[in-house]
C-alpha cells in the first residue's frame, strides 16, 4: 500500500463506496483493495441495473461509485446515462480492461453530462491507482461549479451593475526559469445567499445583451488597467490577460476603446492581452478579422483560449493574428498519465512553436504535469500547482514570497506552492 502524507490513515474510513462489476472475483478483489485503504463501508452490485437500484433506494447515500464499463446487464455507460438523467451527483470512478482511449472517452462522456467523475482506472485496481483518486473526494475535487438556481436573469443584470463584481488574479509562470510572467484577470461575484457564483452564470447573461456585454468588458478593462498602474508604482510592469467574448469583436470601435483606456491609465499596449475562447464565434467573421488585426497593430496581445475544445481552432489560428496559444486544462490535467492527453498537449506546443506563438498551459495541478510540459518546451503556465486566483492584496504577498523562493533556489517551482 502506498503511503499518504497529506491525510491520516483513517481519512478514507468515512467513505461509503458502491462497487459495480459483473464478476464476483473482481468485486472481491476491489473490496480487499478498499479495506487496505481503510474503507469498510462497501456495497456490491453485479451490474449497472442493480447498481442503479442501490443508488436510488430510499435513504441511499454513497460517496463513490466504482463502476466497470463492460457488463452484460446494464453496462457502465448505461449507468452513467441514468445517473445524469436523474441528476445523481455521487462521485464516479470508471474501471475497465478496455483500451485507454475507450476508458478516457467514457470519462469524458460522464463529464459532458455534468457528472462528478473523479478519474478512470485500467484494471486491475490497485491501492496505488485508487488511493489518490479517493482522496479527491476529501479534497472536494471533481465538484460541479456553484450555481444560483434562485436568481432570475433580471436580478443578475441589476446586481452586476451595482458594483457586486470584482477581479481576482491568477499568476502565470515562465516554465524555463520560474519567473513571474504576469496574471490573468478573472471576474468574480460573491452572492450573500448563494456564495460564489460561477462565472458561467453571469457571463452568459451579459453575453445575451450587447449593452451588458459591452459594460462587462469595459468594467474588466478599467479595473485591470487601474491595477496595472498600482503595480507599476511598485517599480515593475505587469502583463495582464483578460477574457473577451468573441461577440465583442463585432464592435468595430473596440480597438479605439481599448487604446483610449490604456492611454488614459498610462499602460503600454504590449502589457495587455485579450483572450478569446476558441468556442465563441463572432457574428461577422470579416469584422472580427478587421478588429483583431487593428488591435495587434496597436500593440495589444491576442490569445486563443481553451485551445482544442472547439471545432474551429485551426481555422481561427489561420485567420486571426494570435500571438499566444493557451492549452485547455482538460488536456493538461492528467497528461502525465494519459497518452492521449499527452499527444494533444505535445501537438499544441509544437503548433505554437511553429507559428511563433507563446504556448501557455492552463490548469497544471501536480508536479508530474509541470515536469511534462516543461520537457515538451511549453513556455508559460498557470494552475493550482503554483497559485490559485487571488485578490490584489494577496497577489502582492504571493509575488514577494515567490521571488524570494527563486532567489534562494534559482527556481520558484516548489511542490504545493499554490496550495
């Protein structure tokens, strides 16, 4: 059994686990592995149908479902489909002897349906494979984002313009040297009743309205540039990236508005990068090309965000003058263990290099991911491994500690630096 330094040996004892597999000897083996990890509350189901019966029984409460994919009576995919339809959010671990591609695709299917997928395990299940996945339950990883089911769209519109939004900043690091490279500015909203509201909720509302979308962009630019000025007063410049929906590029005056704000705050254009998600599309492709080109002519940076998640990434790269490519976290996280993810990441880094773009890995959470991206020649990164998004005040303290660490070690990369 592998040792755990982060939790006491009894940390997993509180978990309630349902094992779904059609082979009795496999269930017996998995039960043995779970008990080695300290898990005693174990229920067994012989196929997906009986597993669903356990999960939907009155008073049922399971923390984790370990589910085989290939079963004659209700396979793992059918169980995933049923859980999604019923809205059951029990954490899922998929196990199988199928190929790595099939296993990964199954995990992606569960994620796409909004389920809480902790990971996938190729058979046989072992303590080394299972232990770190189970600890994700205790860490709260794999949880769906916070939502606000009681908030009407009109209420969201009113609250947004009342000063409820604020910006947080996630540091970006140069992978070759550990140097602090800049930040991505992210809009956040803490609701007094619902807590932290997922940006997907309020950004979607803003994008329904041209006027509200314009307001959100102007707010983000204004706040970020004011912060840039305060940072420069400390004696150094700071590169700041901001998310911009592609619909903003339907506004032909966008380059002039951004330039006017930068000039008013005294921020050089080369320190501002606008990030466009690959999945968003402007109404007018010609106008988008016009606006993007003029932004680059004025010295502002353009990044294609979430690269690899849409259907038009290569076409966007060919048409628009991007100078930065951000590799999406769904490929980065776990790339050290997944040949498929590694291939996507490696191809993305090579593509950025060949197009003379800066490659940025998003969502690095663990040391193996850092080591892999660094070995592939990725230039910059951001992720929980080094730092979570933080307030302006916290960023000053983090940057001082990070630079101090680099001065002593020659590198700012230390395990758990962002936790």
